[in-house]
C-alpha cells in the first residue's frame, strides 16, 4: 500500500513546527515544503498555502531568499486554485518585498516582472486593473529598461491594455497563441485564461439607449431604457478553452454621470440579475431642472459580478437628449376697483400673470377700449424686458363710461418664449355699463 498523503502531511507539519521552535530553520523549512506539496496533491489548497508561507518565512530566517520567494510563489498558486485572487495578490506583493535581497540582477528583474504581472492579473479579475498597472509602473523603475520592454509578460499586459483601449478582440487571440512564451505554471495559466475570458466579455458586451421622446422640455421627465445586450457572450462562455461554468451574472453597482442640470430619480435596484444570451432592458428616469447648451446623460458605469467572485467594470457611451425650455403662457385679467357708473370716473386694474414654467421675453401689451369708454388717466401700452414664471405685471387705468351698453375690452399680448418663438395673443373681456 502507498503512503497516506494526508497522514504524511500532518506528520511533516508537526515535525516542521517542532524544528522551527528549536530554531532548526533549514529542516523546518524543508518539512513545511514537503507538507505543502503533499496537501497540494490532495487538493487541500488552504493547508498547502499555509505550509508554503510558513516555509517561506522559515527560509527568510536563514537568509535564503531565493528559496523563500519560490515558496511564496507556490502559496500564491494554492490561492489561485481556489479563486482567492485578492489573497494571492497580497502574497505576490509580500514576495516582491524580498526580491531586492537576491544577488543576481537578472534574477531580481525576472521576479519583479513575474510577481508584478501576476498581481496585475489578480487585480484585473477583481475589477481594479488600474491598481495593478500603477504597481507595475512603480516596479518598472527597478528593472533595466530594455529587459523590461522585451519581457513577454510585459508584452502580455500591453496587449490586454491595448485590447481594452481599442476594443479589439484580436489581441485576445494573439495572447492565446503566445501563452507558452509566458512560462507560467498551471494555476497561473488558469488565472490568465480567466482574465482573457473576462476581457472577451467586456469587449463583446453591447448596450443601446432608447428615449421615449425626441424633444423634452425642462418640466418633463426623461424615460430612458438601456438595453444591456449579452447575446454575443454565449459562444465565448461555451468555449472549452476557458473551462468556465457561468452560474450567475449580476450588476452590483450602477454609477450614472449626468450634466449639472439633470438628476436621476429612478434606476434599477441592485443586485440586478442579467440573463446571458438576452437583451435585458434597464429602466431609468432622469429629471431636468434647467436648460444648458448641451445636456448629457452618461456614461453609465456598471460594476458586474460573475459567479459572485469575478468583477469587471463596463462603461457605456453618452447620449445628449434635446432639451428645451417649456413654452411660456401669459394670463390677462381686468378688475373693477369701484362700481362703474355713467359719467363717473372709476379705476380699472389690468393684470398680466406668468403662470407657466417658461420665461416670457420682450413683452408688449396693448389695451384697446371702445370709444364709449373714455380713458381719463393711465397708459394702455406696456413694454417690459421679461416676465419670469410666477411673476405678474399690473397697473390701473381710470375710465369714464359715456353711455349704457355692453362693450368688449381687448388686450393684445406679444412676447418671445425662451426658444425665441414669437407668440401673439388677443384676449377679449365683456364689459357692461348699466344705469
């Protein structure tokens, strides 16, 4: 019968712990390493990770940084097997902190690039590739310029970045063809394949805006539908190259950029489940407040999550709805301030009100009385620059009726609305003089 690997690993860990306490670091480190390899074969990745980390720290005590760095890399691999990308990233960052202790410049440069790129790939899968790029740029200063530029792993990162910038899937195929040149291990290749899958998904996703109207006034709400189109994803998700099973696709967060005159009053609740292979309508309500030269909705930024672990950010284009000011309307009225009597002067109030939401500009008012209503004092014409919403204009005209009868008083109103449309209205008011 063969050895019981699990029992063997337990013995090795116990022995390693005892040796470490006895400060016999070389033997302790060797036993941690053996135990980690045994657990790795049993797919007990958490235990393997811990053994490799303990072994790495043990060899640091001896100043054997090359061995400790190798063990850090193995512990990172154990994390990758269980999709613990942020944990692997932290391990790679810790390994980088010891690389400067290596004697060989070429070895230092190689490890700096390897761990920095592995860190970038881990952060890519958590939706923060920019953080990985920033870290890589910082570490670049520690590597010879030509060595850095020609390294296949740096070219890999460049091709991922260019693919996103130019929205070109062809770079994904190029990376797949060159995957052997990166000298990655099994778990690291699995990591890269998932990165390529996510990259493909980002590039193949599509979205389209639909507005319920072509033109809106500033007192109307904008009903907007964003069609989230995943019909192009089916083929890539079924590609056996990636060995990936999609269980769920959720939008976890929605960020909406709009110009200062707009606010979002309704959006889908998150998390929002997306059906792959479908066009999913997302409904939004945007409220305008005032007019600007160019109203902008978007881009919308969606934080998406696959299988409750893989995260990527998808950004839409922007749209510019046509927004105009609401039409202005003016209301005219007259009011007797004293009962009108034959041959007696009485005051009549003229009132012009803007009860609309649009501003009336260059307002001209002309009041026309019949001959039998004699104007004793006051003006029949008014001109003002503007009458804003909820503002009014009133004045008095003293009138002397000369005969009993039924008359018509006409008020002519001319103005321009905020969209430079000329508006002319004539209001007629019946007026009776009795004995």
